[in-house]
């Protein structure tokens, strides 16, 4: 068994090759000295080995993937490749950017690379291995994420996302193995997973749909989903652009069936799985949040629920409208982001921040006294929301609480609340 490589069909064809490439000292010509493949699209077969297009087999020899002692057996076996003589260098391949432009399916990727000032990098000598998401992959991200990435204040995040798709050096599909970790140019590693059918996945979420698209400065493997950095919280990220929906908070003992920062967009849709009862997405989401679904099992759900439940990114908070007779305890255009935090003030009862905010909005706290609060409510995690939206709780809805009653205070302005505030249940 002399070949240790596997290849997918090259979808961006190189065309007929009339001239022979130079052979490096650590590589070989599968046709023998002074000869090269003249029928690149022909397919080489050998018992017990995968079928391989002749041009990819030749590339494997030139790059040293075929051991030199094994390569010596090939000239007698590759008649179907129509070897011919020649010594001049082969026509130059397009670089990675040119390859993507010619293919026509990478408009979003190319625009993002340009916005992040990475175009020149992928036009340079390299070599690079690029896992390139097609336009449909970017379109499948939650609404607003791509536009938010392209905003000036988020270019560092955009660059981190893009560089997660780039590995230094040229790594052909035949070099990939199950469980292999590839160091990317953003500093993180991506994991290669290969299933029993030989399908290749990156980070378990993105399948390689077209491999070994050769460029003058590396190779492109086309993938069907965008890779995101570890810890990327789409909901929190969208707040930087004033975008997103309102997702329920998830306690440490629970989980989001859509993944961190995401929540169900269609709670009435019915999720079904072989051997399991069908259940509305809203009910399934509640089960994840309240811990009914074990955390270990919940980790499998984001890959299954996205399309059915219309999972979407959401803000962890959204500022409510402030009526004329009410106030925001955080100050203008600010609102709490930590509703369960407890606010304390000398001489006043302790209470959850959510209840204090509710008292301000309803006008229970006099406007003159409310003006003192923004400097005192650090525990509530106040934050700016440039595009306030009415607070419409997602499932599960909070339990109604009594309206706090004002307490007179002549000397020291302070929040005026009920002496026995009811807890907020979220």
C-alpha cells in the first residue's frame, strides 16, 4: 500500500497542462524524470487505494506527500495520466483572492477581508490554507451579525473571525486526520473531524464541501458554515450595534438549546427527533433554561434546533421606553443589565435591581429623587442601549410583583420603595 493520501475532486479546474513544473529536492514527478502529467483531469486508480485526479496526484508528488521511495513505483502505473516531456514551469495559478473572485460564491467573504485589511495578506506569498465559507454560510448567521461585524467599531472582532479560517502553510485534504488540531492565524486552534463516510468537518459545525482548490499561494477548502471564535456571544455582540432580539437570561444550572447568546425565534414550531416525543420549541427552551435537560445532553441541541426553532441571536437586555412621568434609575438612555442584583442603601430596604427599575418607570420614585440614583446603582450593571426597544419578556415570563409604595424622606433623597418588596422571578 504505497499511497497514504486521499483527495476530493478539484472543482476549480486547472485546465490542461502543456508544460512541466519544476520538481523540488524533497518532491518527485509521478511520471518520472523530465516528464509530467498532460491529462490532468484523468483519474488514477490502483487496487486498495482511493481514486485520484492526475493533477492532484502530481501535486502530492511535488509537495513531498508521496515518499520518494514510493514515488519511484508510479511512472510505470500512471499511463492514464498521459505523461509527457517538458521542463518549463507550469502556468501560474491565481492567488487565493483571485481564486475566490473567479469562483463567484465568496462575495461576502471577500468584502469582509477587504474591510478587515486582510486582502493584501491573502494576496502575499504565503502559503496559506483557507477554509472559505460561501455566501450562503454568512447568510445563515443570525440576522444582523454580518452587518454588525462590518461596522468600524467591530473590525477587531471581524479580523478575529476571519483569521480563524486561515492556517499558515499549505495543508491538502490528504494530510487531514480525525482529531487533528490546526493552529489558525487568530491564535486559536480548529479541530478536524472525519466521519465514517469520510466527510470532513471543522470544529464539528462546518463541513468541507470542496477540497484542494489550489492557488499560487496556498490552497482553499470550501466550507458551508462560518467558524466563530471560542466564547463568541452573538447576543452580547449585537448590543454593540443596537441590534438583536431580547433573549431570556440563562442561569448557570441551565442552558440555551440554541447555543450561548442565541434563543428560540419561533416558540410555536415543533421540534422532533427520532425516538423522542415531539415538543414545541418554546417548551424545549424552557426545559433547557430551568435545567430539566442535562447540560451534557443540551450541548447537542444547537446543531439540531437552529432551522426548526429559527434560533436567533439576542441581546441579554434591552432598554425599555421611559414614560414622561417616570425615570430610568440608570440615567438617560441607560438601563439595568443585571436584574437579579440586589441594591442596598442606608435606611432603605434592599431590593432586586429589576424591581427598582420598575418603580422608576412607573413613577413610584419622584423624579427629583430619581436623579440621585444613577450614581448609586453600580450593582445593577447599567449600560447604554442606543436604540431602546420596549421590554417584551421572552419565555418564561416574569411573575408580576407588587408596585412599591413611596416612603417620604425630607433630608436625604433616596430611592423610595416598599419595605417588603417581592422577589423577581425570571
